[in-house]
C-alpha cells in the first residue's frame, strides 16, 4: 500500500481535479490519498474565523459566500451527473458550516479555528471523492477525525499515537476498495471535537498514516519536480536533489526550507519508509527520494535556504558580567517566555546575539531584555543558510553585501545580511 499526499495547489481548479483523476485512474495499486484544502481555502477560512470571533457578521457572511462560490465554480466545470446526489453532499457541508457560523463564538479562539478551518479539507475531499466515483473510479471517503485521535490542544493538536494505532487500521482495511481518500491536517479528540495539526500539516498526516499502516512508500505531490537545492522562485536555476537522507530532510526543514513540513520525517523514518517528493504535473518522474540510503554525491551540492524578515538582537549585560557563566539561563528564560522563533544564536564573552523571525511579540521581548541588558537590534534582515557550503557558494550569497553576523559548522554556513533593496 502506498500513501499519496496532494497539496492545495494540486487541486486549486477544475483542471487540477481532472489531473488528479488522471493520476489516480492510471495507478493500479492499493493507495491511500491524503488531500489538503483547495488552493488558498485555508487562508480564506482563517479570515472567516477572525471575523466570526470578532462578531463581524457581515464579513463572515461575505467571505463564506466567496469560499462557497469558489468551490461551486470548480464543481460546475467538473459537471457532475449527480446521479448519487454528489451536489447535495457538497452543499450539506456548506450548510453545516453556515449553521455553525450563525451561532455565537465561544471564548476559545483556537477551538473555533479548528471547528471552522477543517471544512476546507472536508469539502475538498468530498468533491474529489464524488468526482472520482462519477468517473468510475471506486474509492472510499474516510472522515479522518474519527480515527486520527489527538489531544485538545486546538490549533496545534498532538497526536494520540496509542489510540490512533488502534483505530486507523479499522478504517483502512482495503477489504472492499483499492483507493481511500481522506483529509490531511485535521484530527479529532476522544469526544469527537475537531482539531488541526498546525498549518501545512497534511504532509504530517500522510506520514502518520504511512507509519501506522506500514505503507511501502509515501509520495508528496508538489508543483516542483522534487526537493530543489533552493526555492526556484528565488534562484531560478535551482537544481533538483535526486536523493537525500532523512537527516538531511529534517535539517532542511529546520533551517526553513518550505518543501516539507518539519514533523513529517520522524514517523516515516521510524518505519524506514521511503518518501518521494515529486511533481503532480510530471507524475511519472521519480522526484526526490528521501530515505536512509547513504548520503551520495547529489546531496553534497550546496543547498540554499533563505529566510526573510529577520531581526538581529544583540544584548550585553549592563554590569559586564560574563554571558555564559552568569546570564545564559536568564536569557533563555526570557526567550522561553516570549516564544520568538529563534533561528540562530551566538555569544562572545559579554554579548549575546539572536536572529529571530519578525513577529508581534518582539516589542515585549526587547522591553524585558532592556531591564538588565543594553540592547541593539536591526530589522528587515535576511538569514541565508548554506548546507554543504564551499567557497563559491559563499561568494555567490554574500559578495557585495553587508554581513551582520556569520556562523559556520562543518556542514552549514549561515549569514545574517542586510537586504539589498
Ligand atoms: N490546508 C492546510 C494548510 O493550508 C494544510 C495543508 O495544506 O497541509 O495549512
Ligand atoms: Mg494548504
């Protein structure tokens, strides 16, 4: 059995769904297909949550209608024959969501978020499953919330592995179908409240299901041919990596490469399941294989990762005490309290620097540092990470640019740079 994950971009239009059908109908083995919400639906639903929570009913209604219209335009082009009531099934989901949005919101934002945003995946999988069935591709739609169980940490729920291990095999038996279709990104608590696993969590769902069901392979279908040595939108002549190790994939995700969700690797590595990142346009090309295979040459080419909108904060104890001996613990306590996304740290005898993502909490972090430290900071910076660097790749990234901080380990060089523009 193989697991496939189709992301939102692969099913963002009727042509996308038709392409999905072509791939699936040519594939003759047992498969479990995990699908995200169509296109940018999750972002749109996030805005609805915001308006819902702030009681902006008109905006809720307006955006709800937009999301509905977007999906029904796709349904229209797919021209369902509706013999088995496909349209009603899709409409029912929108009605359910609309009914929910008419009620007053509770006081728990994350809870409301999960109840609402999950409809993106419920709707996309319903449309696709119905379309496949009408086209003669037998498949079974599974509501994953009944089987993938999580705690109630809404917005970023943790998987209850023990319970999920018991329940998931009961849903995907392959007794009466070759193809299962289910939602990525969402789960359910033991009391059947809907949860989500964190943004872009569908890859992670695919990995969880592969682990529990002992899949032979996982394929993540993308709009790029595989994992590239840089984001092609940034470096147009980026090259594809043929094979990388699980460890390399985790490092890349950690440093900010957006191709795979950071949590995805652990469940497949545990069962030694190979993962292919490949194109949904050129489905038959192998893409990038992620496995425990020995790191061969291709991975030794430099890999570039860019993180924009960075802030570099440098602090120095007002009393000139040593950072390591006397201050490290309190510095990290302050960091833990304000939870910035820390991408790099460095210290000297009496100074400490951290490069973080720009976000709302920065002001309070700086304010607290200012009590015992002299604080300097720069914003609008860029953090560039080069895995497997060499002289040329460093030159390519840093030449003619103002470097505020650099750090090198055996495999990785990182530069905090002023932006050119
Ligand atoms: N639809 C969700 C999101 O956009 C999950 C995913 O795409 O993986 O975050
Ligand atoms: Mg998505």
